[in-house]
C-alpha cells in the first residue's frame, strides 16, 4: 500500500506520516524508507495516532515507539511512560478544577452582592 492509500484508507494525517517516515529512517540508519507500507507499518501508525490523540508529543511518540520495538525490554517501561503521562494529565485536570471552583465562587459572590 502506498502513502496516499494509507492516508485515505486509515485517515492518517499527513504530518503523522511524515513523522513516521522520519522515525523509521532513523531506525534503519538513515536509509530511505520503502514506498510501500506493510501491515506492521499500519500497526505502528495506528499506535502513533493513538498516542497523538492522548496528547503525546512527537518526541514522546518516537521514544515510545523505539522502546516498543525493543522487545527485550519489559512492558513495564511502556506502562510507566503511559502512567507518567496520565499523572500529568490528571494534575492538569485538578488544576483546572480548582480554577473552575474559583470562578464559581466569584460568580456566587457577585450574584449575592447584586
């Protein structure tokens, strides 16, 4: 399957394909990547899309994929990356919850005084 087919069939954003091709070239010591995508490529692209959708940066995605390819590592390292990302997101949510509570308090104060 060529690049256009992959993009159309799987709705992969163009920038994600560029990022994947760059990452893949690094994995094979800078050699040009083939013009076709295998089932394994599609699986990695889906993983990249998932990671992107949950807020991973391009560098974090590259790190995750590189760890994922080294099958000798325990999956605990991948789970640790996901856990760390989850904790950062929860901290952001809690910060926003405190801000919302402050907004609600101010709204209450202004409605009580008028």
